[in-house]
């Protein structure tokens, strides 16, 4: 069991000021699986994954307790930049860098970190990352145009390519399709199921159906706590906790 | 109410608005017409390329003051842009008592009469250096321009989505590099408009230059020596008793006005503006 | 992803169908060729496998509905797979019934040479096979032809019954064996009915209309 887990939280709590929105969460992320965290708005799921790459602490007045172990190492003992390089993130709204070309957007991590790459390495990273993100065919002839000219769905896939370019161990997806139309959403979902071959994925979503479609494990979070976690088919056909049942049948959230 | 009555009401309303807006435009139009009609005849190639001649002698131009103005603006930009952008960045990134204090100071600075700024520059630079200089004039103009640049930077940065900064940080970039490589480039159009706005503001300033740049009938590129400036020339020539100098003052006013108008149009229709 | 899962379910159903078909075939073959091993295989090996498959397929369909929220043709397909799954398992049970009767019969002398029962068996397995084919290829026409063949099997059963009644009245010692043969023909007729059900389900999946209890009637039009 031990070596099947890439990331593990131990009694992780997070607060804004004195308002603890994540309460003592224990969650294990297995290698090469998609784990979905679903729950109503305000249940703390976004805050929770923002702790996993140390983004939560960037906001003023925030607090964190507990540990997050990345392959056994507590991320709070590592430099944040190292943690974030190994744990990539894609946000709710596509946010490509408006001043950069598509090509530079994919390489943005290296450019921003000041890591020098040869021309051949750059070309290779751009191509494989865009291919992994199902975007290569659509943009291969306009790599040097600005990323902001793409459609919303394409922009989001560009952001996924940008995160993948850093070859992260884990990809955090914070409601990645909630700003997209159904077709773009379907494409990203398909993409997620493919990506798990190379990266472990934590997906936060308030879209129950999406959690059902793409994840291997689903956790239900409510009022800052993980109410229940289990294999996705089981969670959706026979949840054990009555609150999960109520959430799935649309009684709240 | 019948459609007809409503349509008439609509017409009356539109006409009122139109005439009121024309009324506000009237002074501006009058100024434009006056300056163009009076200054037009002074404009020639020599006007831009020759130095002034003594009163009574025909010909000559205002090259000294155009170059002087450009030098003053350049000094002001070099000083105020880094400080202004830095202040704007500080204000948009930090909250707390210090930041509010700085904000209040910047707002106050914006309200200080420009002649007071001129006196300050006189006390701080002209006196210690023992003479009038382009540098002192440039510093005075930089102080006047600073709040505009700082304000524009702050407002542009605040309006940038936080997701942009998050995107940079989430890739493992340090805070400083994210600011340098993502935030400032994205804010560039806004900062540039702020700088241009500041330039437009100081291009016409006369008062602070009276005790600093002082004026100079000769061409000068040394920042430690006095220089002339277009508004200064307008002031001096207009105050003089010579009618051909009056003529040149009108011409210089026209040049100044066209320059400022040009900057304003550039800010509006800036080629860097996306979409 | 969606299509893939549905195809997996369909594949599983086809496997189950061919298992059901083999069970029927073996039980009749066991009777005709007096092979106890085939009958034993049907009862002790294939029947448990059938039950397992039924449970598994049930689970797959439930998960599919819970996770993918299918709509329109896909929803009809899953719902029909659930029903077909049920029908196929019943066919398996009926094949076991035939095998049990056959086990009794093959240890005793023949009442008469068997002609109509093999014919029924052939017709019935043919119907089952065609119904499944129609499902795989979404072929409503083929499914409709399956429904029509139900009558042939019904007639054969009546014929078997009449014939055996004459045997029983002339020689009462045959009664017990004849009853087993009647049971077999009845079971075959039930299998044909279930195959017809499956064919009707296929028509529903393909065309989206329920024809159950209507076939043979004129399609109701407008007013």
C-alpha cells in the first residue's frame, strides 16, 4: 500500500483568519489515478487543493495546520517553488499569459524559473505538451500567435499543456471546466482520463456527473470535512453516508 | 401618451443634450481657433530648426526651447517612471498602514501647486549646485508627473486578474520573477498610458521651470546648465514688448498644443491596445 | 469513453447470449445423443457461470447509469440490456430444466424417434441467435422476423403434445417419459418466447417504440 500513494495529507486544516474552512482532512492520492473531490460551493474543496501546492498561504491572513506528504516528504519543509514545480495546477478560468505566444506559454514555467533550454529541447517540450493536451493539431501552425486569441476550451487546454510541460508528478485541477461550454468540457474530461497514464490527478468539481465520468476515486467534502471517500462506482451507486446520498440525489448543494 | 408626442419629446431632449455639449466644447474650440489662426503664420521649417534671433531681426526659430523641453521631459521620465511604477506596484501588492500612508502622500503630491514644486526644486538642487539647470527642472517635472504614473500603475495592476499571478506562481516561479515577467508586461499598456498622460501634463508646465530650468536663448544639452522650454518661451515672449516675439509665442503655443493633443490621441487609440 | 463503456457492456451481453445458446444446444444434443456429460456440464458448470454473468452485467449497467447518466438511444440500450440480461438468465434456467428431463430420459428406452423436438430446438436457438445478431447490428428488420417465427415454435409444440397424447393413451407405461418430453417442448417454447421478448427489445432500442403486446396489429395511425 505504502508505495502506491504519491501524496498524502495528515490532519490538514486551513483557515482564513479564524475561520477554519478545511478541518483535519486525511486523504491519500494514489499514483496514476484520478481522484475527484466533489461538494457544494463553499465546502472547502478549493481551499483544500490550494494547500496541496502551497497556494493557500499566499493570501494574507491564512493559516495551515497538519502535513502534506509528497512521496513521504512534508511539502511545508520544502521551498514553495520546488513544491509547485512538482505539483502543477490548472485553474477554474483559463489564464494563459496574455503577453506571451502559444509557444512561450507552454514554456512559461521554464522561462519564469529562468531555466535555460536548448532550441531542440524547447521544440520538443512544446510539441509533446501540446500533443498530450490534445491541442497540437489545432495550434501547430500558429505557435507564435498570442494564446489569448484561442477559444476558452483551447485556452484551458493550453493551460494544461503549460502545466504538463514542467513534467509534474501531480496535477491539481480546480474546477477546470466550469467556465467552458459542454463540448469543450467533454474534451477536457476525455483528456483527464488519458492524462492519468503519466500523472496523478486531483480534480475538484461541484459537477457530480463530471466526478462520476472521469475519476477512479471520489471524495465527498462537506463543511470542510471529507464525509466519505471510495471507488467512484461505489460512491455513485451505494454511498455509505446519508449525507453523500443526499448530495448525490440533489437534496443540497 | 401618443407615439407622436413621445417622439417630439425625444427630439427636444436630444437637441438639448447636443446644444449643451456644444456649449462646453465652445471654449476649447475658441482656443483652438485663436491659436491656429494666430500661430499658423509663425510656423515654418526655420521655426523648428533655427535658434531665436534678437527682437526686430526677422527669421529665427525656437529650436533651443524644443530641445530643452525634450531634455526636461526625458529627465522627468527617467526619474519618475521607475519610482512611479515602483510605488504603484507597492500600493497594489501591499495592504497596511504604510501603504495607506504612501497612498495619501501620493494623493497630496498630486494636489500641490506646481509652483511650490518649482520652489522645492530650487531649494534642493539649484541652491546646492549654485545655478539653474535642466536637471533641477527635470526633477521638478518628475515630481509633478510621479503621482500620475504611480496611480496609473496601481490601477492597472489592481485590474489585472489575480489568476495571472497565481498562474505564474503555480508553475514554480518565484514572486519576483512572476512580477517581472508576467505582471509588469501584462500591465504595460496601462503603465504606458499613465506615462504619456504624465508627459502631456508636464509638457505645458511653466511655473516650476521659472526657478529651475530658467530659460536659455542658446542650444544646450548639458543637464547641469539652464535650458529653455517651449512653455517658458511662450511666457517670456508673450511678456515681451516686441510684436514679432508675440507672433513667435503664438507659434510656440500651437506647437505645444499639437504635441499635447497628439499624446492624448495616442493614449486613446494606442496601437498597443489589444482588441 | 462513454461509447467504450457501452460497448464493453454490449460485448458482455453477447457473451452471455452465446452461453445461453450453448446451454440450450447442449441440453438437446445431450438428449438426442444420450450424452450425460453434456447435460452435466449444462447443470453444474454453465448454470453457475450464467448466474455470475447476470450479476456482473447487472452491476455494469447500474454503474453505467449512475456514472454516465445516459440519454436517448444510449439510455434505451442500457435499459434493454438489463431486461435482456434477465431473459438470458431465464433461458439458462430453462436449459437446465431441459437437461434435468433429459437426464431422466437418456437412462430409459425411447418412447418414439424424436423428430419435432430437435426441429423445435433448432428453430428456438435460431431465434435466439438472430435476436442477438439483430441487437449487435441494430437490425430492426431481423428482429421483426424473429417475432414472426414464434408461431412456428408454438405449432410444433402443439404437434408434439398431440402426438404424445396418442402414445400415452395407447401405452400407459410411456406416460412418465412422455410427460418429460412434453416438459422439454414446453421449455423450448418458453425459450422461443423469451427470444421474442429480446427481439422486441431490440426493436425498441433501434426505433424507440414499444411494440410489445402489439405485434401483428396494425400500427395505430393519427386519429
